[in-house]
């Protein structure tokens, strides 16, 4: 089964190699979706507790990224690199991590499934 939770954070970034407006410093209200796969535990009836997932995402991803200049945390912070960075923060502590989605805008997202980690 796949469990998914959505989070929000706001941050600025500058993509100096971008040919358009994103070359300048600007900000986004990002949405981050974290998906965890696994069997449903017979005792709890859950893949994982939503509160535990929220705690891990808050501590390892949201606190470092919310209301900062992402260039100070992530080298060249495209949505793709934000997703990859978030995966690397969560994978060591989140068994069954299946997918990270980063939305820069409500209609534009990248999906990362750990392809570069294998």
C-alpha cells in the first residue's frame, strides 16, 4: 500500500543558468508530497503513523528549507535538485520511502523515486 502526505514551505532561489526570468532571485510557495510504501501492519492497521511521517519531514526537510534562500542549502536548487536533496534527507530514516514530489507551482511538479540512489 502507498501512503502519501503533502506539506508546504516557502523559499527563494536563483537559477543563474536559466535562460529566462528564473535567472533572477524569486520565490515560490512549494508543495512537497512524500509517499511511503509498505504492508499494512496487522496491529496498527497502518503503513505508518501520519504524525511520525510529519515529524520526520518537518525535522529533516521543512525546517532547513522553509523561508530561506535555497541556494544557501542546495547546490543549484531546481525542483529536480530539491526533490533529490529531500530524498537524501529522508531515506536514511524513512523505511519504504517510495516517492518525493516537489511542486513549484500548483500545476508544475517533479517526481523523484530515488533513481540516482541505486
